[in-house]
């Protein structure tokens, strides 16, 4: 765990200016309100970090699980047919101020390896992303909140702040998921053994959202520093927040089994971007509070 970054207080004039903008242009400006933890809840160091160091914190591993190590794209001729992406450790960067998860295209194909997920050998891959997960795999009740941004809007990458089950079936909470020009909160319950979906609940802001300004508002949150949070207990539904405001309440079963916390990003498997430079996923801090 790192020492919290210092925060400067806004001048009164700046506050007045922001208040004016909030009144006149709610789609482009929103205060970064932080969700307060319920009374009596305490910070949990196993899933809290302020990322103000150049070394990876003791709470994390940047090695993606073998099941997730490689991602296979859809067979889209306009994107070169089937392509492969790998989660690489060198795409997880601690720059002394924030966590940076890079998305990359490799003009020189990289040597691959075995993929248990697809049950085949990956000869080479040309795309890569990064993966950071908590060593804690027993997270159940908690308030999980992170301050993050994507460098700019780009429909073909897949940055996500999420938690997922670690046993045989369980819960997945996608707190900030940006893909295919859409933002969503998701709660998914996965079946044991079969791996199929038992239930799914989602709040999505996509290009077909009406009125259109709601989608514009959501993308503005993605590309600016915003606070994303989810709160869950064994006796209450999972609730999702943006900048302290409740945006979605899941109707699914309450979370009752262990999860791990993850920051991941990669060129999207369903629509690989054309060769070039891609935006990074940046995380300023993450805090977890538990009862």
C-alpha cells in the first residue's frame, strides 16, 4: 500500500466556475465526487493502492492467469482474419503517479505459446494488453472504488475495472467496462461446472442510447478522471456508482463467494483495431472498504 497522493484545494473562483459549468453544460463537466464508505467500514489494504511508486505493490500480480493469457479474435477479413492478443507484464507500468495499462500492436509478430482456453498452440501474436489482479481472491463484501481514465475515446480497446469469481462458478462485477464505443456496469452470475451464465444484469450507454446526450455524457466520463464504484454485501444487491452517484442496482442474487479485483485492457477481440498506436488505461488509485 502506498501513501495517498496530496490533493490541492480548489480556489473559490474555480469552484464558482465549475458550478457554473455544471449548471450550463452537464454533459461535459461533472465533479469527481467520491463515494463515501458506510459508517463503520474500514480500508482494506489487500485491495487498496494509490499507485505513487515505480514498483508494483505487494497486493498485486501482473501475470495474467493461464486461462486468460491469450485472446483470439473473431474472423474478420477486414481486420486480417483471425488474430491473437496476449496479456504481457511489460504493458503494466507504474510511472510513479498512476498505474498505466498499455494496449499495443506489434509490427513484428511475437512468439506465442499454448492456450488452454482455446486448446491450441498460438504460434504468433501481433496485439497485446496488460493485466493486474489482486492477490486477494476472497473478496466478498466491500466497496470497491477506483479513479481512472482512458487516454482518449477509441472504440476498439477493452479497458475494464472488475471483480470475478475464483472458485467453481460465482459472481462477476464489471464496474467500469468500456468496449465497442459503449460504457457499461454489469453483474453476471456464472454457473458452476458448465461455465454458462446463470443470470446477467447490465446498465449500458451505447451509441444507440436515447437521448443521445446520455451516451455523450458516459464517454466524457470514460475519457476524464472519474470515480467508479461498486458496493456489495451478503445481504444486499450489488450497486454501481459513477462519481458518487448511483447508476445501477442489480436484481440478481447477492454476492456470497470470493472474488479477485482486476484492472485489464487489450485491443478488443471482437473488432481488432488497425495497426497503430492505441490509448492506455490509467488508474490514479483504488480503494476497498470492508464491513
